[in-house]
C-alpha cells in the first residue's frame, strides 16, 4: 500500500513538472521513487512514464508549440548515450553526478541573475552536435537528458514555445534509445514494470494535464524563471 501510494505521488509530481516545463520528470519523480523501489525498478519506470508524459504533452500542445526534432542534436545524443553506456564503468559515476550537479546549479543560478535579453549565436551544427552528445551522455548518468539542451535554448534567447519544441523531441528520443538498451540487456526490464505503470497511469495523466494548463496560462518570463529554478534544484539534488 505504501509502495503504491509513493508511486502515485512520485509519478504525479514528475508529470506535473514535466507537463509544465517539458523536462525534469525523472528529477521530480525520482526524489520519491528511490525511497520505495530498487534502482533496477525505478529507472525503467521513470523512463516509461516520462516517454508517455512527453507524448501526451506533445500531442496536446501541437497547435501552440511547433515540435521539431533536430537531427544533428539527436544524432549527437545517440552517440553520447552509446559512449556513456560503453565507458560508464571506467569512471566514478557518483563523482560525475556531483560534478555535473554543481555545474548545473551554478550555471542555472547565473542565468537567473543575468539579463534575460542577452543572447548568444549558438545555432551552428557544431554547437548542436556538442550539446546533443553531452546531453545524451549526461542523461545516462543523471536521467536528465534535457538539461543541457534547455540551457542551450536559454542562451539563444528562445521563447518558452521554442524551447519546448526543441527540448521535448530530444528528451523522448534519448529515453527511447535508453529504454531499448535496457530492454536488450539481460534482466534490464523488471517483471514489476507493467504493474507499476498501470498503478501510475492515472496520476501520470492528471499531472501532465495540470502541468500543461499551467504552461499555457503562465507568462513566458515566469516560465523561464521557473525552469531555471528547476535546474538549480535538480543540480543541488545530485550533490546528495
């Protein structure tokens, strides 16, 4: 009973945050789920729920947000996922999480206090490829593939719609690749996954819907500050 309630609460929180910001499902849901589920159960559940939430929001917001998969960024992301999966055993994963968490919290704080109309020209193929590769690799270690693409969009001065239209397709692409890697790995998919997804589905739908309502109604500048605050909190959470 406690496990089911935690799954419902954690997934609702993740879906609410993701529905509003377009990313950070795992950062929000994981804060609850890691206390009741084993890691081999938590990660596939968060990925599955995040993919469903991303698909729901992309379909629902398609009339107001132009979602466009960036092939250069996606290709870089797939390469980053492959590199991270291949070399992850050669590094201290916890140390890498701390390093990225510190960077994310510090840089998002800087973006919060700097002038929002300050823009950089980062639209070239090289920057897209680098952001995609690093985002894919970071996603394997932190379950947050959208963090670096979100910062990239922020530095370019994208609107909340432009940011969402770029980041969400990247996230769903990376999570599908990662989930496929789990699926082909022996023991990668826990037998409890279908049951947990069934429990989580109502909370997932409700949280995504409420998050999208907030996204539509709240001013773009407020959304920007909220997204950056989520990045700060997510970065600090990785330091624990």
